[in-house]
C-alpha cells in the first residue's frame, strides 16, 4: 500500500463484501429500471397536453423525442 499524506478513516475495499452484496445490486438495478419506465410513462401521458407548436430542444417535441431515443438506447426500453 502506498504512503498517504493524511489518515484514511475508511476501510480498504474488500472484494468479499462486494460478492456477498451481489443480490442487493440486482434488486437495485430492477428498481431503477422500474422507476425509469414509470417516469417515461408519465412523460408520454404529458405529451397528450403538450403544445403541438413547440419544437425547442429543451421543452418541445424535439427535446422529448431526443430524450426518448437516448433512454431507449441506454436502457433497451421498447
């Protein structure tokens, strides 16, 4: 281990801990995926009341389409 210029108050990384928590990681991933799908559904519901003449990158149809495309690639959502 390298010499440190200040004392480390945290324990060094232990791979055994990571392996024992592998199941918790899967649950967390599923919760995140579920929340993302929930938020996308809310966004799609909001599109029903969106201004049809707003094409701005941040708040209009262009931005919403770009976000949907990004999310579908990143999270493999259909």
